[in-house]
C-alpha cells in the first residue's frame, strides 16, 4: 500500500488525498476476496499465445469453449481475447461503452441479461483453465466509446461531474505536436460537440474520446475495472494504446513520465491484491523507448517487440539474416522477470513505422501486392501471413520457426495456423457497418470451420501442411527450456552460405537453430529435431533445430 501512496502522490502532487483515501479503503476491502494464486508468477515467459476475436473465431463464447481442445492440441496455453467488452463496435471493440460487461453478440442467447452473460464468460474461463489455458483480455486505457454513459453525460452538460472525465478545448488547437494516428482516416485529433460548444480530444476515431487522467477519479474508475476482472479469474491484461494516456502542452503526448506512473499504480494495485496477473503493454515504439515500460520490473511484465516484425519480413524478402540479428543486438536487456511478446501478424496492419524510409519502401514494394492492402498512407500493410508469403508453405513454416525460436513469447494470430487469407467480402461488410474503409478488416475475417476441418483432413492442402508443422514445432519449443530464456547468441556460418540465419539458445537443454533464408539448398549435416531425422542438405526456406 505504501508504494501505491507514493506513486499516487507523485502523479497528483499531494492534491488529491480524498480520492487516494477512497482507493485505499476500497483495496483493503477487496483484499479480503480470494484471488487466484500462481505457482509460477512468471508463467507468461513459457506461454504460447493465440490471439482471436471471439465473434470471428467461432461466433460466441460458447463456440470458443468447444474449440478449447483444438487450441490445446495445437500447443496453445494462453488466449488473448481481442475486445469482448460492451461496445458499439465502431473500432472492432476498442471503443468500450461498458468496461464491466460482455457484449450480447458474444453469447448464444442474445436476450440474456448482463449478469447472465458474465456467467457464460465465467464458465468459459473455468473451462479454459481446466485445459491449461490462461486468459488475457484487452483493456482500453486511453479512451472510451462516445456511447459510454460518462461521455453521454459529459456532452449534455459541461457542469456534469463527468465532463472533466474527458479532455476538452474551447478552440481545438491544443497539443499541436501530437500526430494524427489514423492518418488518411482522420484529419484532426479534435471533434466539436455542439451540445457544449467545445471540442473533445480523440487520438483515434472521433467515436473514441480520450480519458482525462489529470482527474484522479478517472484513474480510480479504471483501477476498479482491473480489480473486477482480476476477481473474475482473468490472468492478464493487454493494455491498449499505453503511450497516449497523459497529455502535456509542448510535447507530442506520447510516453510521458506520468504515463509510466499511471501504469506503475495499476501494477502496484494488482500486486497488492495478489501477484501474477500479467500486464502487457501495447506501445508501438522503438525498443529503446519500449524498455521504459518495464521500468525496474515494477511496471509492465511484458511488451510487444514491434520493430522485430518488419525485420523478420525484411530478412525473408532480401534473404539476409542481418536484419534480424541486428535488431536483437540493438535490443536492450530487460529485467529477468519481464518478457518480450513477439509476433508475425496481428489484428492490426504490418506496421512500417519502426522502419527506416529505405526499409519502408522495400517492405511496401515487396509485400503490398494489392493496392487495397495499403493502410494509413503506406504506413502499414493489411494482409494475412499467408498472403504476404505468397501462400508458400515453405516460407510460412520458416517464418513460424523464426518466431518460435527467437527470445520472447510467441503470439499466433487466429487462422494463421491454417494459412487463412484476406477476405474482401468481410472488408466490404465492415465498410458498410462502420463507414470507414479501414483495410485492417481485410484480415479480421471469420473462420470457416467446415472448410478448415475438410482441409486439415487432406495431407496435400496448405492448411494441413502449415497446421501439422506448427503443432510439432510448438511441442519441441515446450520441451526445450532454452526457448524460455532471454539469451540468444548469433553464429556466423556465412562460409557455408550468407543466407543462413543461425543462433544458439542456452538452457538446461541448449539448441542451435539454423534457417536457410535462400532459394538454393545448402550442404548442412545435422540431426534435426523438427523432422526427427538426420539431414545432409538444408533445402530452400528450411529450418532445423539441433540439440547442443
């Protein structure tokens, strides 16, 4: 509790003691509850994460529950559920209207009450835990939906207590150094409200007004949300849009010191109740800035390694291992209890923001094979893994092997394990629903389970080849503790081929991983753990894992 007090006073300069007293009283009362205890508080370092939209994976929470054996069999032991909280769905659920309610479209009986929907979700969490699968959900920290009851009161009356829960301006000219995140979709960070004759700030869509964390009651409200879901049995939270929480004139309003203090308060509150609940930062920043979200191991437990994703695709495009080895060697050390989360694709675009202008051009020219995939004026590419890699099973397997054997916790985007492709029909549906030509919806499509099951039964299909390979690969990963460590030692085998990416991973069971990024075979003799056989030639795009 002392740490919470110190951080609170650091943020609010001893001026909001009444709200702090309310928070402390609330936490002392909540601590009497039975929170889940973790045998291994660093469970996320051994996780294989599968990211999905419930409604697109199998329609409902009940449908997802039936697929738990499929996910367990694949090798998944953690599910990251993309937004499930109440929302009008203007931005795929990242516009939350009720943070303590599950959306009615995510249950089979659409007429169920709020409590009945929570009961369905609780049953699912219990079933997931019985299958050895942890549950992580999205919590949107930066903004709410414009349909949130607080905002609805805020725009009706500027004297409402909730008016100050959001960021307002009389001119709409404040914070001129803040970039427009949805460039090409939005023209300003401010939106005018005629009801109160003021502008409100939105770093994303106008339907997503930003919270005002200068008001301590906002932070108290957010903390209650975390405690609610922790009590519910949630194992972790993906913190959406973490760099944007605090606004300050004369800055770009990103990753400010107060932002980190807010996150440390959230961490301190959860740890006070019971340690082990994951906080995962979504901070699309260079790693030199992202490491600040770990602090001294007392802020976020994990963060995405955003710069790695484009470097993997650069290495594949240019058949050059240096892009990957260089970015890891530039990555700063992190506290031993922390972790990078690494991924090939996700619900957002293949971002080019972390790349130099030359690399950005190379990536765009090589991978944006359809002008429709352009996102945010060439700042990203909206395409699934299979589309990016020409539906080539060799390249897809290679990419997955790199992901699963580098340091970090791998995140698999739903459907990529069966080589799902972009869906133009779904994209057009979403334009009609939201009014925005958001090309990210090309790869937020629905799973067709009948088609998938038919394909998985046929050994000749792309779906079967990718799924079978990935399942075997994840089994190997779980058997070798070296893949749970932070260490990696890159090895120069350029004498054999300049297109070999080679690194050693040290642990109780140490391994050498060799990837042929090129189109030509390379002589290489070893006992390969992936195929379970001795090989003498490394074929084009083939990877091997060798026990040391």
